C-alpha cells in the first residue's frame, strides 16, 4: 500500500525500481481493487522488465502471480505466455489463491479440459478402429497396433476413459505418455506407430495461450 500511495502522490524518489514478484502481485491486487491502473502503468513496465528473466516454466505459485499481473496490467504478450503454460502444464484446475483471476482461470480450465478430452477421445477411438482393422497398413499391422495399444493403455491405468476435470493429467503429460508408447515392428517398410497416429489427428497436442481479448473487453472508449 505504501508503494502505491507514493506512486499516486508522485513520490518517485521513494519508489523502488526493482521489486519482488510477491510485492508486484500485491500491488496488482490493490490496483485492481482501486482501479488506478493508469497511475501505475509506467512503474509496471519498469518492474516487468526486471522480473521477466525469472519467468516460470511450469504450473506453480509464481505462474499464478504472473497471470494476475498480466491480467491487471493488460500485458498481452505476458498474458499469452503465462496462460499457455497453465493450459498445457497444469494437472488440475488452476488455483486462484483468492486472487481476482476467476474469469481467466475459467478460460484456462476449459481449454485444458477440452484438449485433454480430445486427446483421450483420439486414443480410445484408435483402440476401437484398430480392432475393426480400420487403421494401419493391413490386418497384420492393425493387429499389432491393437495389441500394443491395449497393453500400454492398461499399463498406464487407461482401461476406461478418464473423465473431467482430469485431475492428475496435463496436456503435456498425456502427450508425453503417448509419445512413449512402443509399437512393435512387423516389417521394415511399415511406418505406422501409435504416437504418429495420434499426432496425425492432433498435431503436437499443445494449445496456445489465451489472448487478452478472449477474456476481457479490451476496446477503448
């Protein structure tokens, strides 16, 4: 609160040019509550520059704080970066930690769950199709794929399809599991593999982050 009051009252010599992520998040909460974004914009740009070198690469507490900061100060690039990590790496719904990011969390959770659902739909569809001799080079190939797929799905606890909210699964972890599925070779010219069949349908599996305009009204009056 003291730092925010000094900014509002123009006490610039008393304002630190480098602050911790924790302090930045606390200021963001106050700025959101008091709706004084414009007064803090210049200092926000300075603080972001000093903190970007420690941007998280996994779903953790710091990532939640970055999502808050990017949301409050409408930092589009940071918002997309932070939400991309959350969408692809979170293994549960994003914790809001009682911060004013509920709307953002809803969008992240929806995008994560939809994508994981698509991946599981693809995987279980392949199991059905391989049993019907509808994929692979021929019957022998389909049989090899079906046997391998069933064994490895069972090994990974996928005898039945998981259901939302897919706790314990992230987009990245599910795709990593599938990419590690082994496919026995029955002849040298066959290039059919379980990971390739999934990737042909879904690409690398990952989803992009959110854009500010997907969540907020960014139009200027």
